[in-house]
C-alpha cells in the first residue's frame, strides 16, 4: 500500500514552470475606469513539469510514480528543481523564534550572525515535514543581526502558525502537491521511446 506523500523521481526533469496563484478580484467602473481590487487572501503553488524524450527503462519510474498517485487522490513532495540550494550564504541552524506568528513575515533565529545576504530574494524555504511540508519563496533579501536573528518576507502567507523552535529547511525545500488531473497519459513509439511525458501539480491546502 502506498503511503503519501511519496517522493518524486529526482532525475530527468527538462523544465518546471512554477506559478503562484492569488485569489484577487477587480471591479472597474465603466464610466470613470476607476478600479477597486479585492484581496480574498488565498494563494497556492502550481507547477507544470515537463520531461525530455526518454527510453522505456528511464521513463518507467516516472510513470510508476504518477500511477501510484491514482489521479488526484495521492500526494507527493515537490519544489523548484533548479533552486535546490539558496542564492544566499545559507548555513546555520535556522529555527522559528516565537510561536503564534502569522501572515507573510516570520522571525527566526539560529542563522549565522551579522550576515548580509544570508538568504536572497527568490530563495525558498520549507516549514514542516511529510504531509505538513509547506513551500515558501522570499521576496526580499534576509540579513541577520548580531545574534543570528532575521525576519523572512515571503509568499505565500503561513498556512498555520509554526511552533516555537520549529525547523526551517533552506536546501531542497519542498511542499505537498497533488496531480491537477485524474488522467495520467504517456505516448510511446515502436522504437521504445516515450514522448512528451508531462504533468501539472497543484499545492495541497
């Protein structure tokens, strides 16, 4: 029996298109063209994965992975395959500093002291593990103070308040996703190659 979330094969990803969908709406006047934007607070990750042409022995683990999800039922861990390490200096043992934090800013400690560019805009971090894994992306540089304290500014907002001293993962950061469709399809030719195997994943909320 498959236990979710499963791990996605790590090899042969040709491209990954990452999207952040925000739940906003806009209403504009047909007379003055003045608009009003409504922020409903929702946001989620969507990733389109594309694999290159592969021989059967290489692609079958990918097909088995997709089929093990049984359409939209199962879940898996995924992230940005091109950003497994931070652009910033990194290092340290970052931990959440204080419980009951909410929103799009998180105070942490345990990072290297007095470090400019410890993490940089565009770097990812992960909160939680397993079914509780959450993927976040920095939208500004994170510079630590003389005690290794720093405030992270990111999207999407925290899904829940992390516990004090909860671990922060800054390498190979991942979140929990599921397939966007109940159909899994692949194309093979007589030469034993699989063509254009791709799939879309949406964040599990």
